[in-house]
C-alpha cells in the first residue's frame, strides 16, 4: 500500500475528536449512492419505455409506407417491384378508412384497415397477435354470410362481442339520395380477436379483406403499399432511396417520420430527467468538498508535521484526493449495483403497473443500456474527483510555520 493511500484510509476510518466530519463523509457517500441509483433507474425507465413503445408500434405498423401518384390499380406488380429494393423483406397492400361500429347499444369509432391476409403477416405481427379466431377468416369468406372483421381485445370488451357475433359498420362514404348523402351501412361478423399489446390498435382498429374494404371506403384501388425492412434504423435511408430507384411518382414515408413527435418528446423527457436527477450527485459532491475542507482544518497540525518531515506538497494533495475518491467511488459503485439490481427486479416481475389507455403499455419496463450505465458511472466519479481539487490544493499549500505556531 502506498504512503498516500495509507494516510487517506487512516484519516477516513480512524476515530476523530470531531465525529461531525465522519458524519458528513458518510452523508456524502450515501448522497452519491442515492444519486447514482436514481439516475440509473430513471435512464432505465425511459429507455425501456422508448423501446417498448417502439417495438409495439413497429409490430403493429409497417416500417415504410409507399404511395404512388395516380393510385395503385394492381398492387401485385408493385409488391414484386418494391421487394427488389435492398433492405426490404416484406410488402403488402392496404386501404385505410373510418367507420362507426355498433353492437347492440354499444358503439365506437374505429379505423378500418383493409389487407391482403396472405401478405399482411410479412409486414406486421397481426398473425401472431391473434387470440381468438384466425387471420384466414378474411381469406375464406362464405358468400352466404357477412364479411369478416378482426378487432382488438379492448374493442371486443368495449362492444361485448365474441367471435361469430355480428357488427354494423357505418361509413361516411354513403349513397346519394333525394334527402342528401346517406351514410352507408354494412354488416360484418367478428372473424377473430387480436392483441397487439398497444392500446391504440387494440381499441380502435378493425382489419377487413381488400374487397370488403373497397366496398366500405368506396375506393376501387389500393391506397398504398406497406414495407418491412431488415433494419429499422435503416428505414429512413431506404425510404429516400425508393423514389430514386423506382421513379419520382413514388412517395415513401418511414416510421421515424410518422412517430417523430412521440419519440422526440420521449428523448427530451429522458434528457430532462437525467439532468434533474444528476443534480443529486452534484449536491453529494458539494458535501465531499465540505467534509474535506473540515478535515484539512482538523488535520492542519498533522499536515504541518508531515511537511516538516519532508513530505512533498504533491503527496499531501494526493492524500486528500484519494480520500475524496474513496467516498465517491464507493458510493458510485454501490449505487450503480443497487440500481442494476432494482431495475432487474422491477422489470422481471413487472411491479409497476400503469394505465394502458394513457401510456399505451400496461407496465413500466426497465432496460439498462451498457452505454448509459458507463456514462453514469464515469460522470459520477469525475464529479467526485472535481470536488476534491480545491480542498487538496488548500492542504498542499498549508504553511507549516503558521499551523504549528500556537501548538
């Protein structure tokens, strides 16, 4: 053990006449521990929430939407053409519309999505999300029965319907009559109930076949083509590349553009929370400054004796830097490990439940990224090191003659 570390440990753990300094050192260590733990948990919460929302949104939506000027009368050649774009692994047509759905006395406004049941699983997770019924209900529709519709679990609960029950769909695209435009009414049977895990989709989306969707919306062609890519972070580049490869009549929009406001808000919130909770570490560092200054005042006689015995000012400065770092590093490591452990428990057992209709997810996920954890640990140690600079310099500049004059 080096001389500086030995003296630093003696000053830190040996009994002193002024126990108040020991108490401040302990409070400083606890403050660093709590600050680091809170920062790790806060970053894990925001990272987990961002990741959970992103995964659920991207499993419910396509990664890229492609429009074509003039519409898409025949989507099959367009699907084949778009699948040739590098990075694209799935393509499927769709038509979007709005409708009022009623079942008995219950009613709700929904977004109608007309799909090709054979191609849709290549761009969304609707097939794996089916809880009752099957996606094949849209492909095999008997002529003597109403067309099928797939609805979310939350919408089914709201309407109190099950697979096989009949619904009434009222769309704004109506028929012209002497009384004006009358809404168009269609009957549909519940062919399946899905649970995508995102409240927005599970409570307000209905999937129908393309022919039925054309009749509901009054359109005679596909509205757009959905794409799925191998790397979600490469979607913006692929979206920009589609018009260059296939022609200017194609317009592509990726998932990051569609959800830009949501993820931008989450990113700003993550940064704000990090700065706010990071102030706890800075307050703890100020306690380290106070405890070291008091220690220098208490040990001025010892410092003077060490300097008269030939100890260089650099070594005196190192003693107090090491003492501050011991407090900071211990608090940082304990807080970091405590934060990791707590995040693991909270995420594994899903202890924090939240309303899904407000936050889109049913529980708070905690995900600790190695990069975030490393930044927190390094930043906390750096702040604690900065807190030792002033007291250690004061100790190294202490005049032995003045310190021993009245001893």
